[in-house]
């Protein structure tokens, strides 16, 4: 019996060793052009350029200031510079950063880096992103240290945050749904991390449970609901409406605001038609979340004052009935921004103005 047990242990050891060697070989294998292309597509889907580019002449070199309710964070350098970027990182270190939010030195990242979403990506996709980033031009740039309030300036507190709010692991497909729906979910919940802006947060900066895609205040603007809410969500939008908006920053119902315009230009307009449609299919299938607040008609005097201002400042573009000129001047009736419980985005447009973005699918000349 002892001989049999010893033999089994040796076989198991050899099997584990072979698996480890195979995994090590896979990690060290030279990436193929297909790997790099897939990594670029995922990098575009993740809108990495928007957060990791402070100087347009130095894309992905980091240093962009990201303001949070807890202070400011400066994005790191993603170029393959060996001293200040990712050049000296191993594949395992990169994988651990995206899967678990852990830096090469063992410290925890803050969730402004959306590792709670990136953890849902497969190992192959994470390493494909790594392969693409390795093809970028190295740029020497050391971003500033975070400027967070005590005690968050100590990264050790992220252990408690992760214990409470972070669940690592890939996103398993729903066998009851189509491949297109599952692809859309993978992009929305994983690489695209849409909930980072569109899901309300609790006092610790984590997503509020049970309120996914219910809208959220971000940098003075309101990221609207993406669920099937009737007035302020996507119930009235078709799959085609959503896809057109993501590809061009506009459709017959609305135009992208300041923050979403950046996402469209740097991310969704660069994605394949198939991936954009998959996102639209998934978003269109989201159920309605929390009930929308009941609307109380304003006093007649306030309505009269508003009508006077509208006739003097808005009617030339948006028409007397608010119909506007679809894809040029957005229509106002049933506009999701105007129907949102939080009027921040509408006020910002009124006070600061707005301009349609230019993309390959919708050039603004």
C-alpha cells in the first residue's frame, strides 16, 4: 500500500510540475499579432487612454489627475519604459494587478483603477492587453503620488475595502443567453467598467448593492441610468439607438455630454461594430431598477419664467416644441438627461455649453 501511495504522490508531483511548466511557457510565449490586436481592442474598450494620458503628445504615459470624493489620484505610466512604466514588469505582476488590484511591491491599488471590473477578464485577455501595451513607445514619466485624505493615504486600508467590497474572479457566461449578450456583458461589466460611472456609490466609494447602472454623480455631472427606467433610462431606446450613440456620440434622441464624449472619442467609437452591438444588446436587456421619483409640476409662475427664458435663448435651435434637429440639436421631450432626478448634467450644459464630438462615423465639419 505504501508503494502505491508513493507512486501516486510521484505521479501527482510530476503532473503538477508539468502543468506549472506549461503555464510558465504560456506566460513567456511570444505574443502573436492576433494577441496584440485583441489586446488593443480590449484597451480601447477599457478606455485606458482617457485616464492614462495627461499630455496628448505622450499617450498612456500617465500623470492625469483623477479627482475622487476622497482626494486626487494621478494615473500611472502604462508605456514600456523600464524605470517609470511597465517595461520591467513580468506577466505575472501585470496579471496580479488586474486580477487582484495588487502592485508589484505588494501594496494595494485604489479602486479608481477599476480592478473590481478587470478581475472579470480571462487570463488570456489580460495578457493580450499586456502584449499590446508592450508595443507602445516607451516614455519616461513618473506621476505624482496620490493626494488622499487620512487614513486613505495609507494603502493598507485597501485590505479592509477589498474584504468588504471586492470579489475577484472571471465572469462566467450565462448559458441561457446568446453569445452576443454574453459578449456585451463581458465588455460592460469587465473591460468597459461602465458601472464605475453609472452605478451609485456608498460612503466608501463602492457600488451600492442592488442599484447597478442606476445613475451616479461624477465630477459635477450626472451619468444617467442605463437600465430600463421609462423616463431617465433606456426603455425608449432601441438597440440601434444605443449602438449609434456609442459609435458617434449622438443619435436621434440625445448627444453625449462632456465626460461621455471623451469615452466615445477614445473608446467606443474605436470598437468593432460587433462589440458595440453586443454592448447595446446587453444594456437593452437590463431590467428597470429602483422606481423613478414622482414628478411634481412646478408652480405656474416658475413655468412662465422658464418659458420666457427658453423662447429667448433656446428656441432658435431646439424649436418651439423642443423637437430640435436630431443628430444636430438634440430633441428635448423625453430626453433622458432632462428626465433624470439629478439635474447636474442639464445645468452644466446650460451654463457651460455643449458641442458634438467628431468621430470617424460622425465627422463634425
